[in-house]
C-alpha cells in the first residue's frame, strides 16, 4: 500500500494490518507545503518522513503514526487507539471524537511549545521530557 498524491496532499487509506503484526507504511513528503491525510487505516505503523505542513488522521484504529517535523498541526479525528510520536517539532495537536490517544513528544526539543487541544475524546495521555525525566500526564476529557 502506498500513498497517492492529490494536489499538495498525500492520501493514505485502507491499510489493513493484523493484531500483533502491524502493517508498516511510509509517506515520504517531498515539499514542506505538502500535507498527509491518513484515513480508515487499521493495525498500521505509519511514518510521515520529512517536514510537512500538516497531518490529518481520520477514522483510523489501532495505529501508530510517527511524524518527523510538522509546520502547523496534527489532527486526530474519529479514531480509536492511536499512538502519535513526534520526532522534531509540532506546534499543535488537535484530538476530536477519539478514544485512547497517546501523544509522545519526548523527542521534541521544547515540549512546552506544543499545544494540545481535545474535544469529545477520552483516555488521552501526553508523554514528554522535563529536566531529563520522562513524564506521562492524562489530558482531561
């Protein structure tokens, strides 16, 4: 399964892995003006490589999404059991209508600059580093 480009957006949908054997997929961004739209994927490990303008995760279940560097936002909507890992920068993460979302920003140089907004979601946690110690905090519903 590979991503298909439509204008300035890379679309990836329909990836179906199995429990215990996640399907590995990579979306390679060529220009920082491009974005990634990940829709209806299940049991997938998706890596968005290079700097991107934004990432939207919609209707995904049991997925891990790793992003290198995001200019504007990552949006998680209508999803369940999502693990989001940010490697470099991401100014904003929005979570809406999602159950069980874990956001890992331990690799971000300054995690205080990441804004997390949540609505109509449950079982959310954010993991970050403070004074060399990894801390995990729940995000209120």
